[in-house]
């Protein structure tokens, strides 16, 4: 890295019993380039202190509130370089704003905010304060997703015609929120989560399609609904889409698809070939060749020298040794760490270090949620084009 030390980071959220906080800490630790030194892990000060003890942090750097943490860390000569935000969605904007205004970089879980107004506010603040902002759309961290992107850029598929992306889960097929499940309770609470399935997994599907193809949505016709009776947020959505250039698309996300786990899948079809990638088999990418042609189908696997040059920095294990969810998360963290190190050192980062979802990606995701809900309410095709503010 451009610095002669590790990146120092703090965490807001991720207290005792939290699922995603441990995932983020594991990802940040994987490359040995980031060190957790501070945290405000819970809105309950006692729980925050207990988590700090569990993580062997200096008690002086385990804070009762994130406001206190931002102010004090900004004043320390050894203060944090970046904050990792792993709270429920409704807190993302206020927490991020507090640290950005102190000149502290941000890594934030998705969706970035619960309203487009807040998302655009973050875009402007990031530009004004000149900080790095990374959003953990972690599926873009998989090497074979990056290979898919490279094949599209190389023109191997020919002009694109069709994009199909789906993300079915079945964990909310019944009202777990009534059974004491902590994750279900806040993720189905509109005051804390904003949207339901659209925000939780639909934004992952939208970002994956956009990341691989480079195409943004132009129009959509959405059917967004609540299948489980009495649930106050959406738990299922089917969206017909038109991407840039008139490319046809279909996006489906559901949390009531019984038996499904995390079956995120992307298929992209062009005039010459297609692509097929599944998150539950992430180290294989199928290149689907024309059935009327003479070229065989190909299967790309990670770890091979034949993968595109931009993919190579993200490969962690030799071929035949699977990589997975934590490693994909870690690729986002490593890129952000190198970008932050270069920023602090006043140098240019390596090109691969800029391959992470940005604050603008976060705004696009929130716009996608709001547009899908509007389309469903109107029962009509509506315009979906959107350009987030650069500053």
C-alpha cells in the first residue's frame, strides 16, 4: 500500500449477536492491511463496551455513541482512517454524514440510505469533503463476476440483447419477525429498513446486472407486493426492464420463495454468446455459445492465468480451491483500503483499487427502489433513467 502502516478503521454497529458486523470484520482482516481500533457497536452503551471487550479493543476507544466516536477519533493523531457502517438501513445516512463531515472515509453496507434525498446528500458531501466512500455490494467482488464483466467489455457476447437477473430467498416465507428473529424484525420494519426485499436483495441484483453489463436501467414495469399477510414491507418483486440501448431485461427478487437460500443468478445474452453465473456456485462462469455455430461452450473457473488481467488481483487461491462470500467481501475492503491509503499519501491508487461500488452506485440503488415502488403503485411502465450527482 501507499502507506507504511495498516489502515485504521472503526465500526458503527455490529454488536453482540449481529450477523453482518462479523462478516465485515472478517473481510477487513483477511489481507492483514486493516486494523480495527475503535467502535460504537450498539445503541446500548453496555452492549457496545461488551463487544469492545470481546474484540480486545482499548476501552478508551469503545464509544457510547457514534457522534462521540467521530468527534474524538478525528482529534486523535492515531485516529481512524475509515469507518465501517453496519447498522440497520435507517441509520446509514446520519452515521455516514457524521464521519464524512469529520473528513473520515466510509465503507457502508447497502442499501446506502432509505430515501433518494439522503443518497444524493451523501453524494454531494463525499465530493465536498474529498473522502473515499465504498458501498459493500459484495457480489461484485467475486473473481468470476469480474471475468464476466471483462468478457462483455471485450465484445465476446456481441451486442447485448437480454439481461436476466434473479435473487430468490425463502427465509421470510413465514413471519419470523413474530418469532423473535432479530434480523427478520428490523428487516421487515419499514421505519428501520425502508423497503423490504427490494432494498435487501433487489439492489444487489440491480447492481450486479449494471456492474457486469455497464448498462443502466431506462424504463421498468414492476409488480412489487407483500405475499405474507400482515407484513408491512414488500417481500416479492418481478420487474420487466429496458436497459440502455433498448436491451430487454427481467429482474426478480423474492424472500418468500420456499426452499431457496441465496440463489442470486445473472444471465446476459448477446448476438454471439451468453453468460451464466450463480452465487451459490461462484467459482464457475459459463460462456454460452451459439447453438447454431461451431464453437463449444466454455466454463471459466477462478485461479487460472487465462482469466482477464483486471481479474487477476482479486484471485486469492489456486484453481480447484473454492473462494466464497467472505473473500468477495474482502475484495471490496482491500480495494477501498488501497484507495484510502493512496488518498492519504497523496498518490494515485493502482487501477484495481478503484474497482469498488461508490456513493454514486448507492444513489442509483436507492433510485431503483423508489422507481420500482412507483411503477408498481401506478401499474405501469415508467422512466427509470437516473444520473446521480457527482458533487
